[in-house]
C-alpha cells in the first residue's frame, strides 16, 4: 500500500506521520492511499493529522469516525459542504454522542439498533437528541458512501423514531402583539417591527447595521433598501424600505436610543443585543401583559402569515424567509393558519 515517500531532509517542520509538504501545501496520505490537501498552515495540518493518525488507538470505533467526519467537514471533503456555524453545532453534538458510542464498533449499532433508542430516551433533551441522531445518521451515510467500514451497508439510525417535536413557531394574535408592543422599550419594538415586516431571522436582524441601508436603482426607479445577507443561506436579499419599516427605523435617533451607533437594534449604551438577551426581555413583557409568551421567531411567523392573508405572493414570502422551495413556505404558512382565531382553517386555498 502506498504511504507516501520517505523524507529526504529529516523533519525540520516537525510534521506528524503521513504528512508531506508538496507545492507549498501540506498533504496527508490516508490508509487507503489517497492524498488529502491540508492547506498551507503547518499547525492546522498537524492538528488534523493527529486526528487521522489516531494516537489513542481508537481507529475503527464510532468515536474515531465521528472525529474524522468533523475533520472532513472542516476541510470541505463531504459530499455537501456545511456552513461554519453548522460545523460548530455538530462539534457539540459529537461530544454528547461520544458519551454513549465512543468505543463502539459502527457495526454493533446495526446489530443492536435499540442502543440508539436507549440513547434517545435517556438523553434528557428531546430536541437536542433529535439533532444528535440526525448527525449520527449523516455519519453512517458517509461511512457507507466512503466504504470506511467493510460490511457496513445499513444506516441503523433510520430504523429509530425521533422524539416528537412541537412546532417551533406559533401564530401571535393581533391583540397579543399589540399588548406587548405597547409595553416594550423602543429597541424591543424595533426588533419586533423588523422581524414582522422583513421576515428575517432574529439573529440577522439583531446584527443589522446602518450600512445595510442603501439606495438602489430597480427597473430605473431609485429605491431605499435594507440589504440583508442571510446567515443561514448566505444569500443577500434587498428589502424595500416601506412606510412601515421606515417608521420603525425612525426611532433610531429618538429618545433614549444612542445616535450613530452601528447596529440598528441596540441598548441605551449603543451595544448590540444577543438573541437570548432580547428574547428574555420579550418574555418578561409577555408576562407583564398577561399573554402567552412568544419570541421573535413567532413574530416572524406572524409576519409571514399576515403577508399571505394580505395577498402577498407566496414567491415573495419564500424569498424573504430564505426557504429553498415554495412548498416549504406553503407548508409553513398552512400549519400556522390552522391556529389563527380570526380565519377559518379551511377558508384559504393554498397552492395550485
């Protein structure tokens, strides 16, 4: 088996085993003889090589392959590349999966899939358990496609049911929205307005800056837009500043809100809010108003539903929400419509 050439000049860079310099970059030679580009940074190359070389002697265990999968994700070697934020989430999920399956042979879970169900039931966090099982399923699919485990041709995670999940968002009734809006401070009101009017994710709206407000010519007409690069899709969406959005933005330089701060939604000292921090404030206003608590994602869901009921085309709503397909948007709104007290569930026809 080819394992790379001998080092002719010793090892002045202290390279890990199976790592070789080649054309200004470092390459790792895998056990199957394939060469992987580790990039030009010697420290990062050695760090990844230590995972591949498996100094703890864990090669062949599920824990080893979980680490190898993350390494491949970071290096863009998966069939479908993951975003950095997704990889960071996956790293956290790997930590939990390794508490149960670190030294397990991948074939053992094929023989005993009930071990996966036991993990699901004993995890203690149903939603997180579902995400972790989704990652485990992706790892098994990757193992089968790559042929890393001889004899593995079944994904055992597909045999296990996931924990039931409640819908992430609910429809916020007009009276609920108005009651909380009336109590909130200007920055919270602005966050509610922006999520409701633009349908953008709260995280994107809370990092929105004044520089995102631009003048743009569309079909020969000059328009003022809010240019949002969506963190989940990496797409940039130009949202026209309507009269309602402009009214929300006008609170920027009024009252106790600091002038000329970079972010649109900020505290009195000009600092940006975290999504958790502003969400906690919103929940306190809900309790004070005596309404069922809701978050900014619920406000976004309300905006999408209200837009549809107002006759905004589904294509426009899909674009704003960043959904890949119109069917996803249709299902999303259809589910919310069943909870709107002012509209009969079957009175609105959707789709062709």
